[in-house]
C-alpha cells in the first residue's frame, strides 16, 4: 500500500462521529492526528478547542504579495447505522476492486486529505507553495458547524483570504470534471404529537380518543399533493426559476433520469411535474420525512394506542428562499393541519440559506482549468447540487469571499449511508487537483 493510502486508512480509522457523545474522545483524537500530519508536511498547525469539537488550522510561511487561498474541509463523519448493512466494518477501511470502503471515505476525509497530501508533495518538491495557504478543517460540519461562525468572527483578521476552495461535493459521472456553483439550503424541524398521558388499551379506548400515531400520519400527508408538490402556503413564493442556459447545459450531462432511478434502486422516479430528476435535485425545494416513530416496535403485536409519536423533517431550499421565513410557514401549516384531540410540539433544528456563485468569474475559470488537469479528456460540467454546506454562506458573510466547490465524489459514493466509498483513482486525482488548483489560483 502506498504511503498516501496508509495515511488515509489511519485517518479513516478514527470513529469521529460528531453527533454521538460517546465518540467525543474519538473526534478529539482525530483532530490531533490531523494537526500532527499538517505539521509533518511542513505547515504551522494549531488545534483550536471549542465548546464542541476542535477546529484545526494550518498555514504555510507567508509569501509577500501572494494571493491567499483557504481550503476548507471537515474530519467529522456521520453515524454508521444501520450497522448490519455494511459489507465491512465502517472504521476498518478496505479496498475492493479499486474502491475504498469505510465511513468518511468520501464525506469528507478522503477529499480533504487529498488536498493535504497534495500540499505535502508540493512542499517536499519545491520547499514552498506559490501562494499563501490556509487549511481550515473542522469537526462539526455534520451537525451544522455549530461553533465555526464564532471562530471565524474571532479570528477574522488572521483568516482573511481571497477565495476558498472546498472538495465536499460530487461529480456527475466517472471521469467528468465537475464544478458546483450552487447548493440548496436547509431547514430542519422535529415534531412531537401527544395524546393520552400513557399508552392505552386499544380495545378499551379505541374509537374514543385520537391516536397520536394516526394524527402524525395525517399531518405528514398534508405536506404534499399526490403529484409531489409541497402544499405549505407560500412555500414557492420566492423560488428563483432556472435559467435557460442551466436547463440546456444540464440536459447534455451523462446523468439521466434512468440513471438516477438505477442508482437509487426505485421502481420509478417521483416528483414535481415538468422537471427532470437533476432539475428537481439541484434547483427545486423539497419537504422530506427523515424519521418517524412511536408506539410498539417489538415482535408480534401489542394492542395499544401510543401516548405520543415523533417525526424528523428537513426542507431543502433554493436561491431566494429565506430559512427563517420558511420555518414560520412550516409552523403555520403544521398547526393549522394538526388533527383534533392531540397536542403538537415543533422543535426547530439547524438551517442554512441556499448558495450560488458565478461559475464564469476569474476564480471560477481557474478552478475549471484545474479540474481539467486533474481529470483530462472531458469538458467541465457546471452544476448545482442538492445537498447543503451551510458554512459557505457564513464564509461569504464573515470573510466576504466566494467558495469554489470542486467535487471528487461519484454518484454511487453512498455518503451518509452504509458502504460509503471512494475510488482510489479519485483520491489520487484529488492530489493532482490540489497541485493544479494552487498553481492556477496563484497566477
């Protein structure tokens, strides 16, 4: 195994799950490993504690008059559940048929470590970089970057830069260099529907009181029409329409509706009429039920009316939608559609605005040239993505700079799911991308 892959395997073995308290020590150990690695390649690195998980910052020796570029990534990962669906242990990475399997391979350890190793190669070969570099790698991206904005505000002067690069997005297909110029925003809520003071015998009390599980099902069903349109009043009012050039460009991409159906394993696609799968994913807002539970969950039957039922919802947002406004509309809809006989509690989660930047700017063109160097032979695909990286809007607000999103993940990477994976060739391409990117941005 190459030294670069050995480094990646060491990085992946840390169970740095930021959302689970039992992994707090693992997260901290991972941060310190990263700080030591950054120091070993010749950078000055610091591990900054926060009220949550540490933030790692590294930089090279100052280049007078040089441009300053920040590369951002995260070392925290998602939980591994359901564990029984993994073909190999999530934190014992394996290579099978040229693909690395393990939690964090794509999101985001493989992608950010490719940049770190690219910097290390340049430092070893030339002794210095062609510009001023800041590497900022946090441990809370998967839980909404809870403490990063405060850190940016506190360290604003020392984190000043001209542009930020992030590899935490995807490619439209194998070998197709992909520049992401937009991300959807996010609004999250959790619902609790309660009724009686305890679970009740469904024979004795059934038909007399409202069942919280049934009430929750009705409430969730009220979110959409049968065609998949969102029924929250005013939800689409501020949605920015697709530009003609975007629809034309996306229509030429190799990822078609049939490919999306095949990747997801569904019998057929479902969603708003008049839009392709890519248009729905990249440029249309959504309302999704992420989890629902309540009542008896064991084997066999237990004839009860549960005293409460729960659901977790997230809403993906697009340019011009304001998360605070959308959350107010969500509250109003849910309260007005709550069935009689139960009590509804709504708890707000994290939120973020959608992000869009100009792919035709000078920095955007430089990033696209670097992508073509890393993935030669194909034209760069200009896309938006359906996911959210809340911190990019914070970068714009606090540091006043744009973010270049240079994805290395393939559509079947299974990020956030069992058997997450990252091709070895994409890991190696990420190292090449770093070389090309720093050279392009320095000019």
